[in-house]
C-alpha cells in the first residue's frame, strides 16, 4: 500500500529532524548578552515544546495539543508552533483543522514551509480530495523544487489518481534527491509491479530491502522477490521423455516502442535465469543458494543491457544498475542476497548470515556509504 510521509513506519522524515528547533536556539544565543530578555520564559518555552513533541511521538496527541495551546496564548504568531499543532491535529484525524493550522503556519513563517505544504497536501489526500492535494504539492514544489518529500508525496497523490506514469516520474525525482529513501524505492517498486514491469519492480524491491531489511514492509517486499523472479516459469508435473525435469515457460509479449522493447528483453532474461533452477547444476541446491545466484546473474544481464542500450536510462542506469554493478565488482552480491531476505526468517539464511558475519558487515558498510555517480 502506498502511503504519504512513510506513515507505514509511523513517522514523517521531515519532522524527525525538526531543524527549526536548532534555528530557534541558535537565534536566541546570537542576541546581545548571549541570552534574550525573559530568559526563564524562553527556557520554559523550549522545555514545553520538547515535551509537546515527546508526547506527540509517544502517540499522546491530545497531551501535545494541550501544551501547544498554552504556548499559543503567549506566542500567537509562531509559525513553527502552529505547524506542530497542525501535525498533531492531523495525527488525531481532524484533517480540515490541520489544514487551517498549517496554512496559518505558512503565513506566519514556519521554520520548514516545505513541510507545511507536505502536510496540507497529505491532509487533502486523506480527505480524498486529490485534486486539491495535487495542487498543494505542486505549489510547494514550485517554491521548493529540491524538496524530496514534496516530490514523493505528489507521486503518491498521482498514483491514487491512477496517473501512474506521472507518479513514477515524481517518485524517481524523490530518489534523485534522496537516493537512500526507502519509501521512494518501495513505492516505485509497487507501481512498477502494478504496471507489469516485473524486472524493475524486482530491482526496486531489492534496493528498498538494502536500505530497510527489517520493518513492517520488509517481510512483504522480501516475499515478493521469488515470485517475481519466477514470473512465467514453473516446474512441470511430470519429467520429459528422457527423464529430465520439464520446465514450462510463458514469455511476455513484446510491447510497442523502444523502451517497452527493452523491458520485454529484460523480462525474457529474468525468465531464462529462473528456468535454470531445474538444470542439473542447480537442481540439487537450495532455494537460497539459487536466489543468490539468480540475483547476481539477473543484475549483471540488466547492467549489460544498460551499457549496450546506446541511450542509457538516466534514472535506472545511475540509481539501480550502478549500485548493483559496484556490489558485484566488490564481491557483495551473495551477502546482499541473504541479508535482504532475513525478515522471512528462513533458518538457512540466518545460519549463512551468522557464519559469514564479516562479509555481511562489509556489505552493509559499503551499501550504507554508497552514493550514485554524479549525473551528467
């Protein structure tokens, strides 16, 4: 399920950093004398704001709002305070009141106006007023074109309106701005799967799992990898006349256009990779061993397609193919294959991860620090 602001994880990444608190405290220290007049009042304000945020993060939205209302009596024009009130009000489910508060926060000068646009647009979407949500996100992007969260939320909005091609473009823009955003990759994978782009869905789910191998979404995503790899491939019920395993293959029809033709070729490649599960070399090995082999083989074929395409895809080439290419060159693919499926609780995988802890640690450190090459 596609959700705004990583709500599947219960938190909004924009709010997690809360940069306006740092701005406020820095501003106080720059005033003459090191501290402003009314030192005790300002310290009390900061302490109460921290308590309000703590209560919100603990799920006590009424408690947080009670503190914010008290503070609002002495700080009626504080845009950041109004935003926090809007955020907690939205979490309670009062979306229209949240919109009103967030709009007022924008007018009063919120510390993070992009977050205000994001919240307003999300509230409209939760009210199923998608046209208003789309308009709000686009207004925000016009002011803050480099806000990944706005591009991400616009992508979710467009997907809910069944504007999938536009949605994919916005999600890709989010990933360009935030290559390590798990929600962007997960949502991109979901949309690619819905559009029957099996290989791209597979690769996007893998990339999501390299960033977030254990979460409420990880087990679902990891569980999709094997069925996606074996799309159109199944083991026959009876052996062939010469006693070999029968493999039934259904190839996808080629699509119109160069891009569709390439995706069709990638699908055929994945089908051929999966069909090797029952050849003599692999038939006696475990599913986990074959998955590691299949992942490395498939990413290598896709990478070769990308290199030989002549008009390299500006998104998938830089943000997916290059990641897997680096992983192969550094010998991390096997560790990646076992690590991304650890949420499934497969005993063989857990044993492998334990026995190869050094390789796993090296893969995780490399993956965490990986950055896409500079886009031309």
